[in-house]
């Protein structure tokens, strides 16, 4: 095996497009872009607490001019949650299938193999921003997700507006101990009248 053998099987060209690190900045909230399904799979894994998680994940690759080549994911969670949330997620899965002109061959939950024919299909997507505090309290994490999809025919692209991150300082606990530190007494004990 040669040092120059590609790990992915692609030719090592040495061009800028292949060598530069992709852009990881957050896409502005509300951006409307054309995209193709790069990956569509049923994900089954355990979360950090050991609980089983099962959902569908679509990896969209943007093909419109702005943000071309960027990747955005969409999670569809029809397996657990409130009945209204399950219905909304089932409707999203059905909408994706309809826009991709895909008809399932059975009534069971689709497997990754069942979903494979939709890879490469295009649609218009609406991209949203998310942010949440890091667990170690060192700041905020942020990213994107796909919230809506539309037919490719007649879809108009548009750049959204970057949301401002609200940095909340770590809260200190308000308790009797913090309000009345040790060593402070409210009564002057040198006074001989106690009231």
C-alpha cells in the first residue's frame, strides 16, 4: 500500500477544493436553500444515560449557490414522545417520501435499506439555528437543523438572519447561606438591651 493511497478511495489530487477544511460556521436562521439527500438512515443508539434512541436522520447537502456543499441534518422522531409530536414527525416522514416520489412497499417502519432510493433526490429546505449551553459551562454550542422541506419545482432560495446568541452568566445559588455569610450577626451583642 502506498502512502498516497486514499482512505476513501477518491483520487488524491492536491487541489484547493480537496485540501481546504470545510466551513463550519452556522448558517443564518431561516435560510432557504436547495439540497439533495446525501444520506437517509434509521439510527438506533444509546444516549449518554444508556437509554435507547431510535429516529430517522436525513443528511442534506446544499446545492444552491449560497452555502453550496454544506451539510445540514434533519432528525425525524416518530418512535417516542407526545402523540402530537409523533404525528408531526410521521407527517414529516410522509412529506419527504411524497416529495421524493417514493412509495413504501410495506406498512412497517422503513429500514435504512427501504430509504436508500431517496438518496440523491432534491428539495427546498428551510434551515434553522439552535444553541445551548455547554455542559462544562464554558460557553454556548450552536448549529443548524432542517425544519421544513418544499418541492424543488419553483423553490426560491433566500439567506436568513443570524440569531444573536444570548450569553447568560452562570447563576449563583441564592440561599440563606449566601445572603447571611458566617461571622456576621444581626444583633449587637455589646448592647445590654436585647430589643
